C-alpha cells in the first residue's frame, strides 16, 4: 500500500529534521534512504559515499536517531537510483545528529522497526505530518522502558495517532452509524468497515468511558496522556487497533512481526 493519502509537493526548506526509516545499498559506496521528515513527510534520498570508511555521513545515518539534514538536487539522467512508487529522489548533502535517546536494543528494537514499517506502508511520500513526526520522536524512548505495559501502551498510542492523522480513525465518542454519543457504561468495538459500533458478544470490547478518554487525549495531542489512556485498556485495545491496521494495510503479515515471532520461538 503506497499511502492512504495523496502526496503533496512542496519546496524543501533549507534544513530538515528527520529520522531514517529504512536504508539499502545503491552502489559499493552509496545508500538510498527513506527519510521521515517533519517538514516534508517521507522522502527518498541518495547518500552518496555514505558507505566509505571515513564518510561523515556513515556514523549518523542510523535508525531512531534524530537528524538535521540538508538536501541537494536530484541526480540527473541515469545517475539516480530507481525507487519503488516513483517520485523525485533527492541527494543528501549533509546530516548531523540532533540529539535524542540512545539506540534501541532487544525487543524495543523490533518495536521501533515495526513503527518504521507502518510509516513506510501507510504514509504517502511528500505528505507532511508534523504532529505525527513529533509523536514518533516521543514514542521511541518509551519503547525501551523496562515495564512492558509502558512500552506496549506507547505502541498502541502511536498506532491510534497514525490512524487518526491519516483520517481513517472514527470519532471515538459517537457510534458511527447513528452518530449517537457513546454511553459511559456501554461496550463498543472498532470495526474496520463500520467504524465504532456497539459490541455484541465481543470479548475484547472497549467501554464508552475508555473511548471518551482516548478521544480527549487524541484531540489534545498529548502523547503521555494518550499512552496513559491506552495502558488502562491494553488487551482489548491491542486486538481492535491491530484489526483496523491490518484492514488499511491490506495484509495481516508485517515483516517485523514475522521476525519477532521467529526470534521469540528460538528462546
């Protein structure tokens, strides 16, 4: 899935704030990167010479590290790489570490790559989402928390934020089909094709009170408040949000989840 929304083209500012979502070899000395930038959204860029031992780019082009980057003009003629999905490929001129948490390890590393895979599959190129970028940056440190409930709440909060910013998450305070307000004591389900509906015999139901709390945190834009709201209802929320994501992804299989399951089976 190339992206839920239509890409917008805009002129690049002189300096971009970015994270590396993915990187792959272009030549013996260069890389192609998928950058998630605050200013321009997701961009494909060429990092020429980044694989050389003494390249200034080599030590900073790492996932989950906030960067400040500047771009040059696209490669001309046949000098540029082909990029799936088309679009203009820019040349990365400079990249500097812009602070942030230490590198993710263990299960947090898999969770981080899972977020990156969601962004690459669901975000169209050159479609900026500065609030989502900020939420991504705020989510990464929580993934490394020793308390699994905290890290899982961070994942659910980001998934909800992503779905909302893409315009595919229904208002959690009203029943979608009737537009009637949810009842505090009612039980509800997020259904991919029907939106928010009354739960009928569904074990993983969400209470109206919990949904109102989630919606308030989403509207406010507070990542910590949304994470706390998610932590109170983790089991049912995980099942329903995952079903919604799979529907919009068009698949039940994500590469990072396959790898994670495989590693866990070896333990």
